[in-house]
C-alpha cells in the first residue's frame, strides 16, 4: 500500500512561523514522524509540500493509479480553493484532512473547509501528532474492517 501526504502553502515555514499557533516543530520533523508511522504500518509514503497551486494540482492529478489514499493539509487553500477540492475529487482518492491548529478556535474564515465534507475524516488542533493519527486512520480505512 502507498499513500501520499500533501502539504500546501507556507507549511515549509513551520518551526519559525507563528510559533504561538504552530509550535516549533519543522515540516522536516513532521515528515520524519509520518515516515516512522508509515513504516510501522508497512506502507510507503509520497511526501509533497508546495507553495505553487499549479504544482499542487498537477501533483494530485499524478497520484491516480500510484497511491491508494491521501493525507492532506491544504493550509490556506483549505478555506476556499475549489480547484484543490476538484482535483482531489477528480482523482477519486480517499483523503483524510489534517491541520496542526484548531481551526475552530481561530478566525471565522478558518472554520470553513472546502474539503471537509468529502473527507474520510478530519483532524485539527493536535499539532504534529495529528499527521501520525491521520496516516493511521487512512490506512485503517483502506485496509477495511
Ligand atoms: C493550517 C491552518 C490554515 O488555516 C493555515 O492557513 C495554515 C495551516 C494548519 O495546519 O493549522 O497554513 O492548515
């Protein structure tokens, strides 16, 4: 089994970006956490971070036939980018949505996700640990009961 973990804009700045909200853990450290979780579960991971919408969309298109499911933190695109939604739905891959911060404790605009209603599940507010939980939940869903 193979999964993709997709990270949207500005997540490359984790570690120094608004630490009161996102903490001090870097994206590279989150990638290590995800890879360790995936290894324990016996699955392969494709990891991507992009600040470029076109690259992000094309990466989603290219996942079809290569992975079985997706964990996605679309960052700010979560709150209104229908192209990212359409790409995920277009390739027909099940996805778990994850966010480091608790969106519901932030500005009203962040309480809206254009991805959440079609996600397998939604995790937010648990920091980096949420990524590991998302991987575990996705793989559990893909493997079935
Ligand atoms: C985020 C929350 C988004 O609102 C924000 O734009 C991000 C990160 C999170 O992981 O908490 O860039 O997706």
